[in-house]
């Protein structure tokens, strides 16, 4: 028996990848109605959320006992701000499935004491029994959530300063203007993410090919936070063909 984690699966296109992951999540949800999910934002999970919404309408998936924790949120934004990740999640998933509002967990970007807010989030994850499945995307610089590359990483939920490329990557939420993207965010740390029982990382497109190769086969390095996924025993990396073009599968 060969054991390998991260386990990598490549699909011809992003849509097929999304429907396979949606089917896996639907099966997990049927098996465990009180599933605890960690959720990402970004362009990548949009197709996954659309597929989940479709499956829910077609098969009556019951989300009423599900608990969710989003990975991150911008500092200074209310959840009602159109650029907030909370609004993104409402638009793509929460408005379409029956998760009770009290089971939807978000970091509060407007918290006065952000350190306390990060601790509150860690405790809330623990109190929910931990995350069963953490879904994640990846930034072109190898970030997950807002764990940015640098000389050091903070392991737990923390306040992060965003890099220029990350602000550019998020500009679409702010009318295309990177200067409007908040300079800071609150984010689960890599240890928080790695504590989930399973992790599914999605990546699409050729702009992710380099960081995917380094995340899977490169050394563990704070220069590429996603490389720390190699420490986890149950990571699935789900790619479209373009994101797999630099991958050396040995
Ligand atoms: C943001 C999010 C990340 C996400 C990344 C990639 O910076 N904080 O969680 O993975 O964008 O986004 P996209 O899927 O749009 O490439």
C-alpha cells in the first residue's frame, strides 16, 4: 500500500473538479448531518458553491445541523460591506442553503480588540468539536487564507498584513481597485487549518501551477505557506489540468 498526502487529483476542467468535490461534501453531509466545515472565498470555490446549491435543490440536502467557519475576513469591514467575505459567502452559498445563522462563524473584521477576536475564533472552533473538512484555495504566492509568505508564520488565528499581490488578487471585490482592498485581515493560522480532520485544496488555472508544484513537492518553507499541508495526513489537492502543468508526479 502506498501512502501519500497530499493526494493530488487532476481533472480536465474546473467544473468537473467542482462537481466531484461537491459530491464528496454531499456524501459527508448525509453521513454526518452535524458536519463542521471550514470554508474559503475567492474565485476558485465559486463553482463548488454553485454545484452544492444545485445539489441541494435537486436532492434536498439538509444543512440545518451544519456549522461553518470561514478562513478569513478583512480588518475594518462590517459583514454588510459589499467587499466583505461574509457578503461573498451569503451571495454564493449561505443565502441558498438552510444553515441557521447562529451556526455560521466568521471572524469579525470590525472587532475593537482583534487579538481577542482571534482567540474567540480559536475557542469557537474547539467548542464546535473541531473542523471536519477544511476547504481551501491558494494564492499565487502560496498563501492559504491570509497566511502570507514571509520569514515567519503565526501558527494560530491572527491579524495579517496583506501583500501587494494579494490585494491585487482581491481587487475584484472592490471595483477592481487594489488600493480599496483593506491592508490587513484576520485569518486562521496554518496550525488552525492543519488541525482540521481533512483538508481539500482546490486550484484552477495556469497562474497556480508554480505554487502547486512547490506546495506538493517543494521543501516546507514559510516562503510558501501551503507547503505546510505536507505535514497533514489527509490532504486532497484537486486541480484542473492547467494548475497541474508544472507538477512532477513521481
Ligand atoms: C484570497 C483568499 C484566499 C484565496 C485566494 C485565492 O486571498 N484570502 O483564501 O485562496 O484569495 O483566490 P482565487 O481563488 O480568486 O485565486
